[in-house]
């Protein structure tokens, strides 16, 4: 995945998994593990399992 944000000020309030991964330089499994461990806060949004988490 490509990081489409060039500056911290361009980031939206919430991010999808696909947006978070290139920013942190991590894979999908690691992103979800950080959520499960509480190191990254999230809210669920939507009904598809791969689009439920939003980070803030």
C-alpha cells in the first residue's frame, strides 16, 4: 500500500486499516494486533469485517 499523506496535518481524524498500514510501515495482521492489545484505539464502522475498524 502507498502512503497518500505527505504531512501529519493532512491526516483525517480517523483512518482505515489500509491508510494506517503504510503510515506506520506495518502489515494488516500487525495493525489488528495493535488494536486487540489496546495500543491503538479504534471504533467499529460498517458491516464488512475488513472495514470495521477506524483509528483515532
